[in-house]
């Protein structure tokens, strides 16, 4: 945009000076020309503020032509000076914006996630009973981060500050991709940076309350409903808008922890009573975090843990051979283990491949009205 604006300004400067030098009565022609240059680009849905300022100032400068004899000669240097003034006004604004960007870079700096994630490979081979389900989840996560993309804004903030200057709105504001969306603190904030912890809806200890493997497979009659509960829980937990921009694992800007913000209760009759996160990455062997709140990583990193019980062991075995849900229960109570698999959006930080099992949720469910 800067280059386009400069070229247009140069042409305007030459044309106006040519009119002034050649014409007996240059004022109407010069004003018409200025108007054309200022407003013409609008027909293409582009506005060049610097050119508009320049055109305005060039028109006003025509007053100098009324100076006897020397008017025409004086117009040439004056037109150059006002062009410079037009650009200085905008450069001042743009430098102010650059200063704001520098502050935003401090607020959302690159940080390394190396120490927070295991370096060992987490691969066992993609064993997915239903690849479509993974694709479906990927497109839902994609939709969460789509527009305005926080990752894009953070990337531009850190990686393209020169482009940012050249494309600054001050030099040209266009539709249809001519200029890029504005970056400000609001667009970088993320979904809900400071949501408070959410208590487990109805906490009970799975070891004491063990609606276990002896019961029937509830997915046989309520598969889509309990599948939906798990899908909502995973999308809420991973917090797609909180991914920020990942250049590589040592350079991640604006990452906000995985955390749940609400209990996923989309469908009668099943209500979530508790959700425990089963850790597969941060500990040597699988275990479950114990918390009276719905899972949030800030808290869980230092939370107490417990070994998996028999139901969860059984469930995990089933997830490891490609299932996504393992659910057993009676009409009123059920337990479920759901796979948290890597989608393509997770790989920048977690490594490995699509479909890898990164963790699991262990649910206690209650059915109302049956
Ligand atoms: C921008 C980096 C980043 C992205 C993207 C990311 N994660 Fe994470 N994830 C982390 C970090 C870092 C941790 C470790 C906990 C912490 O420090 O907050 C983690 C922890 C986890 C855990 C808990 C591991 C344990 O053993 O306790 C799970 C499960 C998880 N991530 C799943 C996912 C899934 C699924 C996706 C993609 C849909 C994803 N993550 C995308 C950075 C990321």
C-alpha cells in the first residue's frame, strides 16, 4: 500500500505541476485533477489517505498563483513541500501504531513450551476406528479459530512488522484483501483469558461409586448423545483460540492454558457429574488428576493424582486400539472414558501425528428422567 500510495502521489504531483505550467487558467483543471486522484481509487474500493491529504493541500496551494508574476514558479516547490507534509501527518500516526505494536509484543512475547511438554515421542501408530470423527473435530476446531484469527494477528505482530508498516491503514485502506485486519489488544486477548475455575457439577469419588464394567454398553442406545458431551468437553478444554501462534516449540506467542469453562450438558437425559483428566503425557505411567474443579492445566500441573481404577484401565485399553469412547452404565448412572486425540492443530506443540492419544477424560454421568 505504501508503494502504491507513493506512485499515485508522484503522478499527481507531476500532473498538477504540468497543468499549472501549461495552462493559462490552471485552477479549475488542477482542482479537477486533485479531486480525481483523491476520489478515483474509491471506485476500486481503495482509499489512499495520504493521497487525499496531498490532493487537498495541493488544491489549497493553488492560492499562491494569485501572487503576481512569481506565482507559477513558487507553486512547484510548494507542491513538493505539501506532499511531504501530507506524508508526515500519516507517518506520525503510523509510528504511534508501531509503538503500540511494540507494547503488544511485550504483552504477548514469544515463550518456550519445551519445559512444559515431554520431549519423548508419544507415538504408537494411528489406530483410529473412525477417521471421519477426527476430521470432523478438526473442522470444528478450525471454525473456533477462524476469524479474526488470533494466531494470524500474533504472527503478523512478531514476524511481519515491516509489512505491517508498509501495509499500514494510513497508506491505504482497501477491501478485498488490499489491506490486513487491524491488530489491537482486543483482537489478541483470546476467548476468555481469565475464566475462573468451574466446580465439578456433582463430585463423587469413582473409587467409591463404581458404576463399572459389569453394566451395559450405553453407547449402544445413547452413542450420539454421549459422543456430543465428549466432543464439547474436548473443544472447550483445548481452548482453540488460546493456542496463539506457534512458530516452533521454543517460540509460542499468546498461548493460553487448556481449561474447561463450563459443564458440557447438551443433551437430555445425560448430565455430567464429574470429569477427571487422565494424564498420558506428563507422567511416566497413566494416572488421573484429582480436582474438585473441571480440568484446567494451570491447576492440574501441581494437583494430586490417583492411579486409574479398573474401569478406566479397561477404557484406556479400548482407546489404545482405536475406539474414541468407552461407556458403561445403567439407566441412571454411567461412566465413560473418552479419547483426547491429536488433531492437526495440536501437532505444532505436541509433536507426533494426527490421531495420537494425548489424554482422556474419565466421566461420571447421571441420567435424569428415566
Ligand atoms: C500452543 C501449544 C499447544 C497446542 C496447540 C496444544 N497444546 Fe495441549 N498442551 C500444551 C502444553 C504446554 C501442555 C502442558 C500443560 C501446560 O503446561 O499447560 C499441554 C497439555 C495437554 C494435555 C494434558 C497432558 C497431561 O498429561 O496432563 C492434553 C490432553 C492436551 N494438551 C491436548 C491437546 C490437544 C488435543 C490439542 C489440539 C486439539 C492441544 N493439546 C494443542 C500446549 C499445547
